[in-house]
């Protein structure tokens, strides 16, 4: 399995900066120029990639199936149009792909997509450096393998699935392609604050235990930065969030998306967190060298001591600063009973050269 993978010019791995994907999804609102604008805004806000979704209504939803449901549910309950109409309006023509890829290249960010049918998978192959599998297709192994067999990195979102669903799909992909990013996800798009109770970031620990060599990620739909920062602290190195320029616009993805200001803040906060996470080795840090002296204690003479005196506990103070070379408090038992080999002033630090055995 790959400890690191490459997407475009970006190396992604545990020791690499978090890779941020701006999922523009349906927020282009059917306008190619608007899609270009969102890519530009995402790049300026610190995104490493702009991602779209390639689907055609008849290839992803059954009009019969949704029209025969009693009502639209979950986040779809707020849609003013039917599910089929919304998907038709949110789809992007295949002809946009070349232009979007070129625009992202000029902006210095990666371009890729989540394809939702075989034709889209094959069409994208010459344009994208990676594939993203949406949570809803985790049980469609046939489609997942079609992407995995392209030999490019695959990002798998795992929302609305159990560990059996995840293991089935991961095992299938890894059998043909080791370049997998496994992403925790919750697919409730209502932007309800209660969704934080259902994110379950600790699943990332489970994923690491089961597949310790896989790169982990987060596909998130909550407001704010808590979920992202928590995921990065738990080892995620790929973060995908929806992106828009105006959360008040009408459309299925605008309400819960990040905007340029909140995106830039998220990236800045994450970069600070990455710096703070640092190394797993517990050492005196570079900026603590002076505080080791001024905050720690060493052994000092509690009174004036003359040559030849035997040390008792009452003759020793434990005080700051811990002068370099002085005897540390954990050695106090070794000092008691020793003999002074020099005259020492009250408050003077004790050193092994000034002591001998009685």
C-alpha cells in the first residue's frame, strides 16, 4: 500500500500538508462562467483542488422511484423542484470538462470529479489526476472498480455506510489499486447543528487500525471548522468541503457550503494545527531551552557551608533557576550524607565536583 500518493503536483501523506478539495458540485448553477469564477475564488482561498460532479439525471436517479415515494425526505424535503428536476439542473455537460481542467491548471490547482456513470468515468480519464467516489456509490462495486482500474488515485467517501460496506469496497479497490484515500463522511446535508452528534470522527481511528497504511480523509458538510480540525488531529490529510461564493443562493448545495472567507480561515487554522501537531518525540523544544533553566529547580545551599561538612537534608534548598551543570532535585538522596569539598555560600548551586563521599 502507498504511504504517499501524488495527485497532480501534490504529494499527499501523513507527513505532508493537508490537501484541500473545494467541491463546487452543483454550485455552478448551470453557468460555465460561474464555475470558472468559483474555481478562481477557491484557489485564492487556499484550495488545492476544485472538484465537480459528473452525472446525468436519467443515469443517477429513477424518476419512477422518486415520484412514487410518499414525499421527499432529509435535505431533499426543502427542494422546491422534484428530485429528477434538481439533478437535471445540477448536471454539467461533458463539454465543460476540458475548459474546467484548463482553468484549474492556469490557477495552479488540480481538477477532478466524481463521476456517476460509466460514460462519465471513461470520459474523465484523460482529464483528471484522480477519481472521487461519492458515498452513495460505495455499494456499487462495479463502478468503483471501473475507476480503480484506471490506475489513478481513488478517494472513497464512506457516508451512510457501515463497516461492512466500507470493508467490501476497500478490499475490492485495493485488490487492483493501492492508491486509495479513505474518507470519513456524514451525508446529512441539512446544515443542522445537531449533525455534529453524528460525525463520529473517531471512525478515523478504526480505519487506521484496519488499514494502517492508507491515507485518511474527511468529506464534510458541517458549518465551522471543528470537524475539520478534529479530523486532521486524528490523522486525516485530505479534506473535502463544498464551496460557494454566496450561501444564500438557491440550490441544493449552497446552504452548507464554505464561502471564500470561511474557507481561507479553515485553511489558516489547519496550517496552524499542523505546525502544532509537530513530532511524536517528547523532547525539550527549541523554544523551551531558556525556560528549562528559569522554571526548573536545582539543589542549592540552604546556608553557608564549610569545607568538610556532611550534608543533611536541612542544608539543601530546592530552588529556581536550574543552573546548567547543577545537581537536579531527583538526585537529592545521593547528596545527603556526602561531604563538602569546598566552602559554599547560601544559595549557591550544588555541583558534583564540590561533593565527596564521607
